[in-house]
C-alpha cells in the first residue's frame, strides 16, 4: 500500500512527462481499439446487406460478381436472363417467393433498379429487417419510383418530384430518357446498405423507357409518348437477376444445383451468405494489414513509456537509495518500477477508451451524413478489456528492463550514492 | 550491551588483490556515540554498507544488537535495518514529492516495530521536528523550499522516528556552515540521547571529533 502511495506521489511529481507518456499510450490504445471496432462494424454492415434470401440467381459468371452487381449495385452484369427462365424457376414447387431485379440505368450516379412491389415485401437486410417507408408508399403504375434514403437526402427529393432516368450506369450519361419521367411515390428509411443508394422503379417502367430505343440509343423518328408506352405490352423479355426465397431453407443446395444445371439457359444460383463470406475473405485482407500496423503503433507507444522510465532512472537513483536506507528490499525497488508502468498503462488504456468512445460519439452524425454509415455507440466489450490487459501486461513486461537496472544499482549503490 | 561488534572482519571487492577492510576487533557499546574518522578511500563507504547489511563480509563476523548478520538472509538484514537503524546521508536526504511529515514518517511504513514505538505517527513526527527547531509553520512547507540545514534536520527526525537503536550518519554536516553544523550536532545528540539511540558518525572532518565520547580512527583499526 505504501509502495502504491509512493509510486503515485512520485509519478505526480513528474506529471508533465507522465501526462505525455499516458497520452501516447492512450492514442495507441484508442487506435488499436478503434481499428478493431471499425473492422467489426464494416464487416457487420457488409454482412447486413442482404438477409433471409436463400438464393440469388443471374446469368452465369462468378458468384462474387453476381452478388456485387445484384446486391451491392457495384459493376455490371455480363448477361441478362430471360423472363421465361425466371418464370419457370419462380413456379418451382420449393420456391416461396421471388423478386426480379433489372439493372442498367442510373439517375445522377445512383443505380436504378427495376423490380416489382414484392421487393418491398420480401427484401430483408441486417437481422431479417424489412424495408420501411420514411414517407409515401410503394410505386403504383408504370412511372412510379421509390428512392433510397441517401438518394432522397443527397438530391433533396420529395414525394411527387419527377425524376429523369439516364441510360447506362455512369453519372455523366448524356442519353437520358427525358420523355418519360418517373414520379417519386415513396422514400425509404435508411438501412445502411446499398438500398439507400438505389432508385427503385417498376420493371414495366424500365421496359417503357426502352421501348423506342435500340442498342443504347433512341431509334430516330420513333418516339413513343409516355402515355402510349404505358398502354403497350410492357412484359419484360429479360431481367438481370432475381432473388429467391424458399419454403424450406434446406432445399437451397438442391435448388441451387438444379438451377446451375438448368439446360435452356446458362444460369448461376448462389447462396448469399456463402458468397458474402467469400467476398469478405477476398477484400478482408486489409484487416490483417491494419492489425499489424496498429500492433506496431501500440509497441511504439509502449517504447515511449520505456524511454521515459529509463531516462528517469538516473534522477531517481537518490530516491532509491533513500528507500533502501529505510529498509526497502531490492525486490520492492524492482516492483516499484513495474507498478509505475502498470499505473501508466492502466491510465493510458482508460484514457484511450474514453478518447475512442467520445470520438465515435462526436463523429457519428458526421459519418452518418457523409457516408450513410451509422456507427453504433462504442462501449468496451470483453475483447477490448482483454486487449487492455494485454497492453498492461506488455507495459509490465517492458518495465522489467528499467526495474532490473534499478534493482542492480540499488544492490551496488547501497546507501552511498554520490550525486 | 554492545550495539556493534566486529570480529576478524575482512572485506575484499571482487577482482581485487587486497582487502579493503581487515578489522580484527571493534565494539561499540550502547550510548557510546562513536565518531569514525577516515580519509576517502579508507574503506568508510564499504564499512557503512556492511553495517547497514547491504554488503556481507568476505570473512569474519558482524554482530548488531546481538544478531549475527552472517546468519541472516539479505531480506532479513533489510528488515533489521528498517527496524533498528536510522540513516542520515550527506545531503539530498528527502523525497521531493512527499511532504515533510511524510518524509519523517517514511520508516514507520516499512517497520511495524518503529510504527508501534512511534505511536501516533504524525504527532510524533511533528514533535520530533519541533524538537529539532522546525516549528509547525515550517512543517507545512514543500520539501524543495527548505535550506540544506533544514533538510538535514528533517533527515534527523526521519532517522530518529520510532526510536531505532542505531543512527548511522554519513557526513551529514559536510554541506553545512560552522554555526549550522554545531547547532545540528547539538540537536542530533540531544534527541538521540533522549530516546536511547547510539550514533555512529562517519566523517573525515577532525573538528567534529571532539564532541564525541569515542573516536575511532579507521586507519588504526583497519589492518590492511
């Protein structure tokens, strides 16, 4: 107890250096914990993108590519699939529901997804959460549009606004389907997934705006008005992909095999969970790199502490001699240094946690605003406490060097240090 | 009773050809304040560390208060030092981060025996300081604001608290001017006498020697 008091008072006496040392440890600790947190959040957000869908079906390519364009709205499909194939699989006895997806157009950089109202009924994200409307309702009629939360917020759209869809996926496409604007019928609540960045329209609408187009350009001299197009047969001939929900989950593998062996057309069915894991593994390599970097930052922080402890050794030589004189054994001199390091590490660790918690709390609104990514409030988990104890353990380990030097000296110096 | 007893004591530093200390016999009785005079390099420092139990003799025996140091482990000697010895250094005796009272009470935290003898530690520390002419007003000051003479008196209070049997003073007056030195010695003697501690005063300064009932010339007892 007296040793703790002495260590504390001695530390307090050197508080400027101490504060800087604690701060350097705090920063490395908050960095290590922060990276770990962001990693988990990113993974969570990634895995949250789609839920409760048993199969994603598209033209034959790779499962990761299929998932990227159909769910993450990244990249383009190599091929479409025919409406007939879609219908045939949708009628399969194991299938409970399907949602068709038709991609290829955009609006001011945001992808336009042609689908039907089943999308709002069956699509699930995160932990089987349904899509919810902030305002309005699903589209009715050919030219209805439902905006993702980010699209509406960033572009400032409200219900009833008319939007024009551009051909192709680029943000600077000059070929717009100007003559057939869509009316915003609903705006979705934020989901933290690609849904927020999507403009949802009807499959029929997609068909209608392309009715007077061929090979990516309007057919000269043939312009069909919006009203006339709406009255024509808008049954799509092709779609890009579709989501499948099954009556029994166990049928997923069997149906997947059936679809992959489907004779009339080269199709690919993938189980989202498996493809997501595969995708995360592919892009998750950065995790390892980040971890290594933060580990070295931590070591740098601890080395800073070690340096401070070593530089104080000389000025504390007299202190040790006085303690020896009043009967402190060399082992306790050793312990004094370890105790000091432990106190510094514990304070640094706790300050680091505070820095991280407050930092995330303060940056939450900004991150949500800028990236549409809602960071949950950070609270230390078991793992974080574990890491903190590793930091304290390492600090204690590092401190054995100055402690050992002080121990040796206190044996040699005895009561007679001349300064 | 002998407070300190040396018998055929020899000490030789590792790697040296010659003993630095070779004392056939030396005894200091209780209350017999002794002045140990020796030039630098005469083995004073080594002798002090042997007395404090930090070094152990190469051969021979040291008995302190009828305890054979030879039979004790180093941790037991540390304990013995905490219980029975007060040490005053040449200078820089105090921990700058502790208050004056805490500096004085320090030995009581490492020795139950001295704690019990001191009773109310703070009151005892304060009373000792007052006897040493450091009144209440002084006691509130930070250690760093004290003059060298005042610091040395605080060191005396620390050495004396809990009535240890032996006070080892290693040139405590060398940084003091003549007047301060005389005052310091008087206060040290008075307090040590009143609580029955025996002083072993080490110095090279022959002018102080006359105040001691016993003077030991290290050159004479040391037969190296």
